[in-house]
């Protein structure tokens, strides 16, 4: 599983952030073939997903946080909060999609 999971996660690096507008300066991320395949790996995928947050590009981080939310990965709370509190993407031309994914995760985490 680890090899297959890493191959799937590597594909996130080139996956464009796209989805329907939610009325704000961000896009609504929805499941796609790749994210469904990663979620199908189950809770065992959570440590690998979480460990990638520190080095992820902006677009990869969007999908990583989305996946953690899909997997109800409450154990990843600290890592997601650290990503939120980091200044890694400040000053780069991005919309608020990552911020919204982080907000959704943190809003929902206490209910899991």
C-alpha cells in the first residue's frame, strides 16, 4: 500500500486547483478520481498525507488538507494549524482556496 499511496500522493504535485466558485475569491474543491483513490486507502493514509504538509506547494497543500478532511483526520489538527499559522505562502499570488480548506477542516475537526 505504501508504494501505491506515495505514487498517488506524488500526482497531487501536478494536479491543478480547480472547481466551482463558491461565491468568493476561492474555488470549491470536490472529489475527483485521484482524491477518491487516495481516500480509498483509508485511515492508514493519514500519516503520509500529514507528513507532506511541511514541504507541499500551495496547490498540493490545498488537496492535502482536503484529503485530511475527507478522512476525518482529527489527529492531523496540529499539522493543519501549523500550516495555517505559517507564513509560507504569504506574498504569493494565490486566491483563498487553501485558507478555506483549512477553515473547513478546523471547523469540522471537533465533530469527528
